[in-house]
C-alpha cells in the first residue's frame, strides 16, 4: 500500500498504472453499483416497462461514472475519504492534498484475508467504510477491487 500511497501523493499515473488493475477494478465497481441500482429500480418501478427503461438509463450512467471516476485522481479522493459526489465534480472539490492522503493512511486499518489477499479499509467523513482489496501477483500486489459502502 505504501507504493500506491506514494503514487497517489505525487500524482504519478505511470506508477499507479503498474499498481492498479484498472480494467478489473472498473468491472468490479460496475457490478456493485449495477446490483444496487437494479434492486432499487425493481423496488420503485410501477411496471415492467418503467423498470426496463430505468435500468437502461441507469446502465449508461453507471458506465459513464465508473469510466470517469476510476482514475488516479478518483482513487485519491476515495482513499482520502471524500464523498463520491464531491470527488466527481472537480470544480467544487480540489483533489486531496498530501495531508489528506497521509491522514487517510494513518487512520486506515489493514488486514490479510489470506496470503494473497490484503484489505485496506478507510472510513469516510460519514463513517461508512470503503475497503480496498489488493491481490498478490507474483511478488507484487495490485489493487483490483474496491468494496463500496452501498446497500444492495
């Protein structure tokens, strides 16, 4: 996690690209958000037609947000515990500075789930916990999943 912290702090996108499996990470986030939205639309839809329309619109929005948000600056915001809404609109919230990232890393908690799976957990301002999952790839570790504090 130290190398990811350094890459985030210095805005080193090349280093971050070697430490994060962005394609796997995007797919994981897309699945989590899609499941949550699908459940919500199914609860709120008045009929099958409105459910299908709602899901089609939601899928387009989800894809756009994941592709826009899962970037080096988006990861910086998540690690610093900034809410998603603030991190998406860069005109309202500047990217986290080194102090915010340092605080996030100092207040985080870590655990090994196995010899090849490491969890780095950060509590946001509202207390909800986001978990960053690193998997061993040979001798190196890569971030490949972020477990968001969303209710399916």
